[in-house]
C-alpha cells in the first residue's frame, strides 16, 4: 500500500542497495530465519489499463528484480536466509533452475523459492506476450510440470560425486555420472544436462502461498513451507490441519510441511502509544487505492459492483485465493465490508497491536492455538522501524519464554528440517532425469522468524 510518503517509509531508499544491506544485517543479528521478497512482474490494471493511482501513489510500482541483490545481502550476513517469489507461468524451467542453483551456491545454501502460478497475471501476460490463457486450475497443472522439470535438473542430472575438480587427473566432472534430462509434457519440454553442479541444498527450500483448494493440494504435494494469511486462530488452525492431512495423503510426514503466517505487529512501550501508531498507519491507507490493489490481484473491480453483493458469488481465475479467504471466513460478507477490510489489512495476516507484553502474549496464543510453525513479520510504514521495534521490545520476551532463539543450521533447509537436502519422503526422490523413466507416485519446533 502507498505508505512511502510517510517519513517512516522507504520512499527515498527502496532502490538503494545500502538500505537492504542494513536491513539484512539487522535481521541477521536478531536471529531471523529469512527475509522474504514478494516479487511480481506485473502491476494492477483495470480493463487492460494501468489506473493513474498505480503510478501516482506507488501501488506496488515501480519495482526492481530482488534476485540480483541477494548475493550482496548474503555476503553481508552470516545466517539469514532469502526467499524470493518466482512464477511458473512466464518463465522456463531451465532458466529458473539455473538462477536458483546459482543463488544457492552464492548464498552457501540460504535460498528459498516461493512458487507461484502467477501474480497480476493479465498484466504479466501482456508484458511477456503470452497468448495461451490457462484457467486457475490449469495454471497449477502447468506448475506441477514446471516444478518437476526443475527438480529433475537439481536432483537427478548430476550424481552426488560427479563433480571431481581433479587437477591431477585433468577431470572436472565424470561424464558417466551426468544424466540427460528428458521432458516432453503437456506444458513443458526440456532436453539436456544441467550445467550447474550440485549446490549446498541442491533444491532451494520450496515455499508456496496458495490457499485455494488447488493451491493447498499443490502445497501438500510439493512445498516444504506454506505461507498462510490467517486472520483468526480458528481459520489458521483449519488451514494447518488441512495442509498436513493432505501431505500425509501424499506419503509425506505431517511435519515435512512448515506453516508460516503473516503478522503485522504494531508495538510501542505502552498500549496507548501502540494504538496511536496503528491509527496513524491506517490513516494513510485510501479506499480507492485498496480497490485498485484488489483488482490487480483478483481481476475484479469492486468499485463497479453493487456493494451489497456477496463475495462468495464473485468468480475469478486470477486471485481465487483472496476471494476464498474472505468467503470462507464469512460466507455472507459483502463487497462493501471487503473493501473496508482490505484497505487496512490487504493480503496481510494477523494484526496485533499493543505493549510488548501484550504482543508477546498474543503471538504465543496464536501459535499455540493454531499449530503454526512460525510468523512472518509484515512491514507497516515500509521502513525498518516495525522490525526494529519488534526486535527491541518483543523479541527479548519471546526468547525469555523459550519461544524464539538463535537459528541452528548452516543452510536455510537445516533450520527448517535439520538436513540440507529434501526430506526422504519428498516426491522429488521418486522422479528420474527422464520423465519417460519415472515410476508411479504414491498417492521447526519453535516458531520461525521471518520478515517481508
């Protein structure tokens, strides 16, 4: 949302690498597990046109490519991981696999991939000249093939000891231990040997954020960590239970999938100060801007719909996750109420405001009541202030109560599961380099800390 005009925002330094280096060092020193970049190629459009508010008010526009900054941020930190969103719709598997393998090497195994089927898809399709339009569920079918192809490159093109680097023998890699990837699918085609040797994690930690029925099924099959935007403990608990049950049905252990919820924390030394700060934040959020952002995600312009329309009756192939989120929370919720909620909450998760003790109490109650594994702190005004206040005022209480601590593990995956490699139950191990040779498939103890 357009909070960049506030002095506490980052309107003047969001594109300054020094800002991100400073933030990464702050989070690293505090023991956060990862910094999340919710990247997208697109921007909000209405009827094929960018609304003036997008550019004038800076609504998720403009934007740089965060992947290019990650090696510098990794070099400036020692343990902090980095998770970045990348789509399966307009990219090709080999290019994606190569970029993430490169980042896994340059970060020493501290990279994760938030797999998405698309974001601001109508705009993205136009920017990339995509002519084949897929439905919501078809995009997930294509994403299955896309990820499988990446996994074949990462996990099956090189045997474990194929990279020799033997100067005496004059052998860099053993040709007999390299395997040609062969994919000829409905949506993806690829042939050849992966040019990047195995990296510390081989496969980046796989994140997924879709909460539609098809999105949860995709997460249960593939994801190691799932982002949810639970706004009540009951709905978060239901999502956690459903994702883990589906993971078990896929032959995985329920703990193979960590569930992380977004959380906006507004904290100050006293409750009165915190509530005043929250009021200042909400005051800069405009209803028209919220409508534009909602349209960019879902393809639905709520300003042109009867405000008494039930959200459950709206249909979209783009942001189905967001529509389902409101409809499931309240099947009778109307467009008018959604816009008002979206103005202050957008696609955020839990909203917690209070004194340090109050915030710590509510975080612990949320974790214990929902079964989530961690929280991802969401920014308020856009600058580092929200993170710094949390680190100074809340984190010491959580540590004292044994609910947070120093990350354990050199790689990002080790901090999630204790091992740098995919769990033995992950379906990647049932794949082979050649899709034609594939065999049939069988149908964090403490909360992680992250920032977005």
